[in-house]
């Protein structure tokens, strides 16, 4: 992990009055453009110039909202993790059997994330300083790993699964979902039978967790919240 070094202070310009009045809209437009570019090419290959040109703002305006590129990337990651986590928590909260909830979670993860999250996390470690990496780590724990860990802890307490480490199960869940993304990354989206891939993966996953083997006897079609 790289050490955090303060950059030379930039002269931060004040946005125009119209931009101040539309502050939230401008901030969100910056984040959307930055997220798309960072996901496509990674931190190092994206310049501030590209982001400002896409949003059609000046550099001083971007610096007013985010200070520098590191802070912008960390903010993009924190908000992306929150967005993914919202779906995960909504799926886990459904009053459904365990296989159906995991099926719902897996579909939503792939539809919401649409990238290999592990790569983005490694990009954070490789390029951000300690302070920003810690913010990303806390967001990962708060929005994704923490809720999954609590879910598995409750399932273990109820005797639904037999594994004795809910944190490990939370980490394995995200690892498996990211692995599925990578294995099918070379295929066109319309060529991937996501229902089949997800259902098969969940059955294998649960076979190692359940006191009694669970089979997806009742076919779970692609769910919607």
C-alpha cells in the first residue's frame, strides 16, 4: 500500500452562482462520469481533464467538490460500495428460504456491480494513500461484508448452516460472485445464462454449508425486488 503524501496545494476556484444552486446535481454528475471512467480503465489511466471534459465543467469546479483525484476515487468507491450493499441488504431481508435469498442477492450483485469489485479494491490499494484506503475499507465492511457476516451469523445460530466462521462466509460470497463475473467476462452478456450459472453455483455453495443437503428443487426464476 502506498504511503499517503500531501500533494502541492491547488488553488481551488469557487463555482459560479448557478453551480452553487445546483450543487448536488453537479456533484452527482462528476461522480457518475468518474465512476464510468474509473471502472472502464482504472485509476491511473483516467485524468482529471477527461472527467471535467465529460461533465463539461472546469477543473476548479471539480476541485471545489472533491479536492483532488484521490479523494474523488475514494468517494466513487464509497458510493459504489453503498449502492451494491443496499441491494445485498434488501435481498437478505426478504422473507424467503436461504437459497432464494442468495439467488436474489447474486442476480442483484451482477446487475448492480457490473464489474469485478476485487479489481477496483486492488486499484484503491495500489494508488490511494493510507487515509483514503481506510475510508474504502470501512465502506466495504459497513455496506457489504458486515451485513453478510451478520446474516450468516444468524443462519448459523439458527442451525441453517454449519460453518463456524460467518466472516469467512461473507468474504467467500463476494469472492465467488467476483469469480463468476471473471469467468464469463469474455462472453457477450446475451450469451450468458445467468439463471443457470447462479442457480448451479448456489447449489454447490449451499451443499458445503447446510447440515442437510439443499437442492434447488423449486426452480427460482430470475427474481425482482
